[in-house]
C-alpha cells in the first residue's frame, strides 16, 4: 500500500533524519487514514503495517499489560469539612507551619474510563486501560482511532506515559443510542458505559466508528520532570498536544478550591461531558513525592464528589442472599428506575437492623440514592405508615436450613452451616478462583457448582486435585479433551503462585487484596503468618504490621483458631506451594529490615517517616525487640530508646535517618 510506504518514509524523516516534512497533525491524519483503509480492506494489510508497529491487534480477548507505574484510584470526600480535613492531613504529614500556603489544583472528575498512553521517542507505542490498577488491557489499535490522542509528539521526554480519561460527549452519546435503537442494537445505560464498550472492542474499526474523546489529567512513567508543579506539568501536556479540561485551575487556598468546586457544580449541566465531582491535587510535585500513596490512592489527591442522586420507586421483593462467610444479606428488588443516568433494579438493604430502621416491607414506595460507584441504597420509606404485612427476617439459612444467628454485639446474621452450606462453599470457591485471587480461567460459577455437586470440591485444596477426576470429567456432557486439558493446565499454572493472592483467596474476614499484601510484605510466607497468628503474642505481632488494625488482627487469629481451617490450609499449601512474597519496592540494604521510630520527629511526621522506611523496603514496627535493626530516636525518646541501648541496637537521630533515606533512594 502506497500510504503505508509514505508513513514509513515520514517515520524515517522524523526519527532518523530529524527532518520532518509534515506536521504532527498531518502525520496523525495519515496514520488514521491508513488504519481506516486496513479496516476496510484487511487483505491489503502489510506485515510491517505502521498500525502494528508495537504488538499487533490482539485477537481473542484483549491482551493484558502490566503498567510501568500502577494506575491509582482516588479517595472520596462528600463535604467541605472532609476537603478541609484533607488539607490539614497534608499539612500534618509534611509538618508544615500554619501559615505555609498549600496550593491545590482543581479540575472536573470526568466520568469516563482511564487510559494510559505510553510514548517512546515521541511515538505512541502503547495504550492501556486501567484494569485493576496493576494490570490493564492493551487497547493500542483502538486508541489510535481517537482523534484527541496524538500519535506523535514533538519535544516530549524520551519516555512519557500520559494518563487521562477516554469519554463520550453527552450529545455524541445521545446520537449513538439513537443509531443503536434504529438498528435494534444494544442501548447503553450512560456515556461511561458507551465509552468503555467502545474502547474495549476487539476490532478497532468498531472503536473508530464510535465518537470517543480524550482529556489528559496526569502522567505515569516519565523520563524527565514535566515541571515543578502539577499546574506546570499539565500546561506542558497541553503544549505537547493533549486536550486538558477547560475548567482546570490552580487555586492558592482551600477556599479558592472550594469556590471552584461550586462553580463547576453550577456549570455541570452545561458541560459537554458527564462529571461526578472535582479532583483536587497538591500543586507542588516535590510535596506529592513526599506524600506518596496509601493503599491504592495518593495522599496528595482527593475526589470531591457531588451529592448523591435520588429517585423514587417500589420495593417489590426482599430476598436474602448468603455470602461466602455465611453472612445473610437482604437485597431489595425494585421496579427499575433511572437514577443519575443509570437504571437501578436492585439495592442492598445491608442487614436486619436496616430493614427495621426503615420499616421496610414488600410493596413499600421507597426513595433510593446512588452516589458515584457506590451500590444504590434505600434512604427513606415513603409509605411506612400504610398497613402492610411486616417482613419477617429468617432465623434459618435459606440455602442449607441451618440456624442463622447474630454474633455477640454484631448486627450481621450468619448461617452456622459452615462448609456444609453449599452457598458458603460455592461462594468461597468462587472467590478463591476470582480475578484478584488465583484467577483460574475456565473455573466459573457453573463449573464450581457442577464439581461441588459431584462431591469433587469441598475446599480450595480440592481444586489442585481435579486432575484425579480427568477421566470422569471427559465422560461428562460439555467437556471435551481440549477444554478439560485447558482447565487442568490453568490450575497447574497456579502451583507456585503469588502467596499474597492465595492468602486473599482464602476469604478471611477483613483480609482484602491490599491487606493480604501488607501481611506478606511483613511475614514473607503464609506459614510465618500462621506461626505468628497462633503464637502467644499474636495480637501484638499482627498489629505491628503496617495497615493492620485490631479488627483485622482478630479476624486472622479467629481464622487460625479453627482447627479445620488450619487443616485445610496445610493441605492447600502442600499442593499449591505458593511462592514467598516478593516486594515490588526497590531492593535496598534495608529491604526486610525492621525500623522503630521513637520520640518526636522535627522535620517530618511519624507517618512520613514510616512511609520512607517502606519505600526502602523496610518495615516500621511499633516496639523494640531483638528483631529490630534500627531505632530512629528524636527528642523525648524514653523507654524504647533505653531498650534499644540495652539490646545493642543501632540508634540514629533524625538527620542521620534523612541521610540513610537519601543514600538508599538517591
Ligand atoms: S487523577 C493518582 N484526575 O477517577 C490520581 N482522575 O476515582 C489518579 N478521573 O481512575 C487520577 N477525572 O480515571 C484524576 N481529573 C481527574 C479525573 C480522574 C476522572 C478518574 C480516574 C481515576 C478515577 C479515580
């Protein structure tokens, strides 16, 4: 194809000879034209097509890509007070004086889907969706069809990942749905879903036919700083050719930022795209660096959400679901109603107390609300005075018939059936193989139910024994040699898998993916965690883990207290042999060491000091013991310092600590 040759010539002129003949915009137009031709005439696609320079269009499901820097989420705030508290927290963390100004940027929170665009030597080489924040999907050919996304940059850092939202404008969304309706195709619930569905197409020509847009709001990996502040860096992105929201502002004070929030909220209905709040970011990038992250969200940014949207409808039915921990959860089935652009037909009713607090019965008219991504909930019963049959909360599990009881001081009612309850067993197994846990392809809900009914699956360890049933499975309807072998291979691939994901998969109460990682960062292996949790100082040892509070510590102790859990775990560990935790933090001489901070620190807060220790791969502990490697003592240090001296542990002051940090990270 002549066009492809032409593009290749411009590539050489640009990259090898530094003598481009056409502008970046003209180049982009050529690339897009070529892509359209390829889409229309696939038999003409050249093996060296410029559209497939990096990773050809994935066939089948979109290929997974690991982000060079994780794509984070944001902490939410719903009130002025929470925003003010955010700024106070920033001040405290950085130990700033009362008078020290903290400038923020404020910009709309676009209701789209985030996308990371990686440029190397000015060329777009990878576009990826956020996915779970660590691993996203490769949507490069699709992103190349979006006009707002430059294919080529001039004067950009050698490596630059631009992050922003892919979205669909309100008018384009309405027109798309009208076209969909005319052709009896799928109607999208809102612009966000339409944008997500359009970007995540296997066939880029489908994406090309959808009116997608892009707004940049940040960056990931970058080989040189884009500026000294967020505002400067965003301005740099703008000059590089990225669209930036018109409402992006730098605000000197929190009051200015709140005023800008009010202005954006006022303009909301007239904006061309859907937004669900305002994002604030600490303007100084050196401060952002020091503030770092907690769990999955930066300490330097905050999403100030608009108030929830409400609607009225009828509560048709109250159903009780049984979760993997046996918890009975009432779910309300509603007459479907639109709330803020989304059709809602189910609500969580939380627990028995919530039902009696609202006096809910089947048939009541209710007011429901939906705030952001939160599951919709009932806020008011509009007909509680009308006579109606009261709802009787079950005292037996609706699935296995075992007694359902509330633990002392708990509102939740749980089925006491444990592993004999199919709901719990199946829910636990589903969780064990889910994406964030063992992520076993081919072991979906139906299959788990089938194998459980056959008596092949009791606990998670049995998954690693499924190979024993190969012959029986081959005789069953719907199972062919290939599907059986694929499943068994997918299971086999999980021998020696990540311990943090296995621990998360166990479904211990309060142990989410992040806490599982925190625990393994500290203990290294599940066996070491078990030993600590069954030892004499279990509560204290567990609470010393960064991110673990008393409720989590108690849940772990409770789990290991049950003999059948220990047996099952031993069985599982013997079969799955998970790999010890490997931290993705930098390896330094401090990796794996334990540091205790004591006394008052003067140039930084205790939280910042702990975060610094973690960045070196060390863990910050609360008390001094023979296992402590370093004590950082400020003025007023008392018994911990004394103990360190007795034990002959190295003690340094704050200044020396700063040198250690600079030396290890610099
Ligand atoms: S900053 C590290 N700015 O909101 C900070 N995010 O709830 C990460 N979003 O995944 C994002 N508009 O996709 C930022 N102006 C904006 C945004 C924005 C929308 C999305 C983003 C993120 C999600 C978090």
